């Protein structure tokens, strides 16, 4: 079956303007342009649009979607399997959150008892799942499945006081990082204080501390663009400076 741009837009619940933009960025081209100058879309384009919308639902940026889907090695079935897995994880997080809200309502009504740990379980599960989706494969390759699972369990069993302290130290790291960079020396007392605080932050979730693993994480901050962007938002070169400070600290 073939669709004009307006009919496909209505079918997919997107705007015709969106479809025209997808054409402009070479993400979704029409099958042909008819004699009247209208874009015409066929079954392949309908299926491709569905894939695009799956990616968008999962928060993938258009530039990344275009790069993935225009890759000659793009496998539609594998992509669908990946979409299904991520949506199931999302569903699991929502179900856990709904369960926590229901329990909290019952607790407020005096119908049940609820521990402080139970109040925050859903939020911890959400953070763990988000971390798994972003970095799960890399950190398992680097540290092993057992270490990652132990780390997730330690985080999940953390008290609210411990969690608040971990967040506080994380904020202190970002406050200290630009100040340490001003010294221009990763071996300076301020830079080494930064590295020590980073170690303290890690020990909230790491099953055990290892200098080698700490150095390896510093290298990952520079090698992985996602980590690098996370720290470089403080100041250009922040990821490299933190890595160098960690290398000296962990000798």
C-alpha cells in the first residue's frame, strides 16, 4: 500500500513537517515523487518509520538514528529485539514505581508499615536500569559480571543516609574539579584531594576498592565519549585532568 505524506503522517501520528525534515536529513526518503510533486511512501518506508519512532521513544537522538539506520550492516530484527528488551526494562521500572506509590498510599492511610528502604527501592531500581542501558556492556567487559551485580546489590541495599552522602560527595567532586584544574598540576594537593574524594564516592557502590580498577575507570572517562562529555561539561579537559589525578593517586 502507498501513502501520501499527509496520510502517512496521520497513520503514524506525526506531522507532515516531521516527515519532510526526515527526508531532508536523509533519514526517511519517499519511494518516489509523483507527477504532481507529492512524496509517496511504500511499505518499506512505513516499516522504517516505525523503527525511527521506536528509537525516538527510547530517547535516541536523530543524528544517532540516522547514522545507525543508514549503516549497511543495520539489522532490523536485531534492532527490534533491542527495542523490546529496553521497553521491557522500562515497563519493569514503571511497574515497580506504581507498586511503590500504591504502598506509599496505603502507608499514609495507616494500612501498612513501610520501611525507609522500601520508600526508595523503585528510584534505586530506575537508576540501576538506566546505568545498565547506558554502560552495562562496557562495565561488564571491563570488570566482570559478578563485580557489576555485587555493585548493583550494594547500591540497592544502601540506606537513605548513605545515598544522600554519596550524592553530596558527587556534588563536591564537581565543585572541586575546576578548582583543581586551575593548579595545572594533577599531582597538586588539591588535585589529589579530588582523586581521594573520587575514591570515597566509588566505595559507596564498589564491592571492594582496587587501585588498578580505579586507574582503569579514569582511562574509561577519557576513552568513552559519554563519560568524557559528562566531565568536560565542567570545563574542557576535565576528564583528562581527573584521569591523570587518579593515576597519580592510585600509584
